[in-house]
C-alpha cells in the first residue's frame, strides 16, 4: 500500500463496498465498479467520498483466508471469465 500510495481508508472502503471477482486460483480481486461506487457515495458523506475519490481505480487481491495479498491501481479493464 505504501509503495503504491494507497491510504488505509481507501482500502477499507474498497473492502467494504467493492465488487468481488473470484479468479479461480484461490484469491479474489476486489475493485470499484459503477454500482459499488454509487454504494460508497451513499454510505460516505460528501467530504469523506471526495477524500477517497482519487483512489477509486484501486484494486486489492485478497486470499481465501481474508488477508490482503497486494493492492494496486487499475490501468486496464479487468477481464471477467
């Protein structure tokens, strides 16, 4: 998180409101899509949402044990197979 400049509050919002996509290798990818961004906007106040908004392109890879393996910024579309 520190190397990629993603703050903890952005990761917390991602895990709480993000969409989960299983990769069939024992992990899942969590990211913000349109409906999850709208859900986050409804849950957070205006100032809180604007503070997180620069990191809405972030994703997290979460293991089956619930531990976050890595986080990053999406530059390309995720392929859903």
